[in-house]
C-alpha cells in the first residue's frame, strides 16, 4: 500500500484527508496488491474486487449528492478475520478444505460497506477460531508486531497485527474465549469485546455459536467505539441478536474491582505491569477493591472442560468425518473431547454456568468495572509449539469466563514491560455497559499517552477533526447566554428559551448520529454544587439512573458564587473574562429522563453549555446574572466542596 496507509491514521485522519482533497481513492489503493508476503493475511484484495468496491462506493456517493458526511467511513480501509463472510471472497476459517466463496456479506460487513468502508483483506486466525496463540494455522504463525519470535495472540491474530502495524485503522475479529482481547494486548492496541448480541454473527463461521461475538480492533478507543456503533444493532436474521435495553444502570462512582488472587505463572514482569496499572487507576481517582475471583476461575475452566467443546465439533462435523487430516493436530485433539459428554452433562454444566454467572453478577454490583490483566504472561512461538495446550490454557485465565457470564469487555494497552513487550489490561462489566467501558477506556488512553500499536505515533499527535455539529450548537447556546448577561431580566427569559431550544437540538443531534454507540442515548451533564456526589440533591440524578463519569474542571473562564437565600445552599457558575478552573462532576443522564430533571431546576439556575479544561463542551448548570445579587464570590476556592469545607 502507499505511504498514507503506513502512517497509522485514525478514522479522523482519513476523513480529513478525503474532505480536504489531499487523498483520492485511486491514490490510496493503486498499489494495494504489491505488498510483500505476510502471514497476517489469508486473502488480500485483488484488482477485480477493488474495482467493484470503488465503483459501488462512487455510485453511492453520487446518489447522496456527493455529501461525504452521509458516508462516515468513506474510503476507509479495513480487514476482517477469515471466518467472517464477504460476498465474492473466500472464507476458510484457516482450513483450506473447508473454504467456500461467500454469496453474501455478513451483517457486520454489509453495515460497514454501506457506511463507505473498503475491505482490503481477510486475515489469518487459529483454525476455526480455536486458540489464543495465533500459531494454529496452515497459513503460518502470525508473529508479534514488536518481537517476531513471540506470538501475536489469537485467534484473531492477523486482524490485530494489521492494525498494530498501521496497515488499516480498524479490523474485525471474533471473540469466544478471548480472541478479541489477547491479540490486542500482545500488540498494544484496543480490543472491544461487545455485549453478546450487539454485533450480529449472521455470516460468521461459528466457534461456539451460543457464545460468539464479533469484536473490533483499533488504535484508539474512540475508533473502536464508533465502528462498533456502525456495525452493531439488532439483526432479525441472527437468532442470538438482542435489542439494546431501554434503560442501563450501573455504579455511579469510579469503583474498580480486582481479583483477590492473581496468577502470573511466575512472570514477574507481567505482575509488575499490572501493579503499575492499578496504581495509575488510583491516580485517576479510582477506588480499588479486591473481590473473590473463584467463581470467575471456575467458570473459565468450564469452557474447554465442559460440553461447549461439542459446539466447536458441530461446526466442522462433516469435514471431520470425511477428512480429519484437514485439521491442525492440536485442534483435532481438542475436538476429540466432544464425545466425552452426554446430553445430561450438557444440562448439568449449563445449570452450573448459570449459578456461577449469577454469583459473578452479584459480585460486580456497585462497581464500575472489573479490572484484570488481559493475560497472565506471553510466550514465544517455540514455547507454544512445545506446550500448545498448557500455555494456550494459561492465556485464558482472565478471558475465558467473559461470554459465559454475559459480560462486556474492553482490552486496553497498559505500557511496556522491561523486555519491550506490550502489557495489557481489560475492563469488564455486565452486559450493555459497553458505553461506560468506552468512557473509562478513553480516560485511560488520554492518561497513559502510549504509542499507537507498533507505530511511532502517539495519541497526543492525532489530528483532531472539525468540531461536530452538536458541539457547534452547544457553543452557540453558550454564546447566547453570554450575550444575555448584558440585557434586562425580561429579555433573559426570551433568550433562555432560545438557549434551551439550541441545547435540545444539540442533544437530538448527538442522539441521531449515534453519540452512544451501544444505543443508549444519554446527556452528559456537568454538576457543580448541590448535585455533586454525596450532596443533598444528588438523588435527583441517581433516581433517574444517571451514571457518574468523572471528576474534572471547567476551563479557566468561570466564576463561582455562593448564592444567597437558597435551600439547600447552592452555587452559581458564571462565564467570565477573568475566571479560574472550577471543579465539576460529569454525569450521564438518560435522555428520556433529562427533561424531568431540568423541570426541577429552580430559577435563577438553568442548563446551558460549559467548556471543560481539556476543551470538551458539555451541558451544565449556569446562573442568570440576576441571581448574583447578594451572592459571595467563592471562585478562589476552586469548587463547591472546598468552599463548604472552609465553613467548617
């Protein structure tokens, strides 16, 4: 591929290049077929497939009047694991004898192509997605992106490798036992393992059909979240697809659970890396609590020790009976265990799974997420070749239980070990907490500021896109408020109506463009006084299932006042030319409950838009100038909590 593909561009970079005219489709893909041999790929796009996609994309853009905003992934290349169908492409599941030419796109592929994305290749995997190592393929082992003698992780080995090396900005994998997380950890990228049923598995060769998920690899959490939002959604053709619930609740504080007993199998560097990650979360304000990890460990063991191996057998049963030599020897030894289980065993194991899943769900109540090492260690290709079953099993220590327990998960880069290999952490939460995990992941990436994949690029160097329309609307609302400070009280009422209309339009825009990729529309609100955690009016948020996101500060352009004659005592926040950063809390309020919340806000307070210290613009409490009569300027305290503490 040409130079732009090698520079580890994010989705924002690709969009900016197309919109500015810096890139044309022909510039980017003209040499796509001349890449050197690479075991990460099983099939790469040829001239005919490329021409068909570009022709279809050009026609689609023309039908939209040339409006690139209608195609959010216009011209952006991606790769897909070779157990996911793409019309006209060979699907092998890393077993040539099993291979067939797909007649239709898998649902996730179709949705990405409809958004303008270009499929440039199908990637290598552990055969039939059975393995966490990336070496069980007749197409060759996929090497680690940092040190070639080490494994890449699997089974989505190729999909992780091509993202880590900056060949594509995102790729699709699958995840049954950790295949979307382990290779992300080993290659220093993001691996989003969604709630089961969010991304359709129609058109995906099953591993364990009742547990399978389509996963997303990307360099940043923002990109992974966006791709999942585009590719996801209810699919009636998938019997295991699930609609997003109308209400999602969760812990309202940053409380992370960690296993009470951690196993690293003697890998001191992995142990040190996780300990450092825990301390980093503490520095971000997280409370860390150890919980009983035994039900997680017991459930993890059931995946390969129980009858779920029979699901894997069912996928390739006819080929197994016809030609067992078509399978990798390690896979044959695994599938041989399927005959050990009876139908009675299957039910008994399912009962045990349900009991353990219930215990896990109860143990996570009150926590924002469970924090674990993505893997306990990493191995060389030679070590895995010598002990293929034992070492593969170890890699699933912190992943195998996830889908059995119906959890969402997000694997994140966590720095580098002393030997130069990446370390990774994973955040896990109950089903449909994907958006909350993404928010945590974005905070973590901003804090860690690590290189993106195996490239020299860092998060801080990413070119920022033009502010979205919703942000512009919010800024317009804020400008209206500033203008209002110079007019009469009567005029303020009129302007306030316009502000509320602008905020409502901004909120609606955020909802319709998929501000929350999992489908749960929320309004991010900054609170500054009596609605803070532990304060008298915080119940107005928690009773509406609002979720705490983070504690941060406003831009240095605000003044804070203690208002006179308010019960309970309340502050007023005012935009000013000379101000200071003021401490606030961010909460996500369900969109359908935001209106009733606003109705409880008494004059002179209202909802407007606030600029945060890092440049973000969110909804927040504002105060009409008339409310400052008799108020005390408490800006110097830096926040309401500090002011109240001074009174004691």
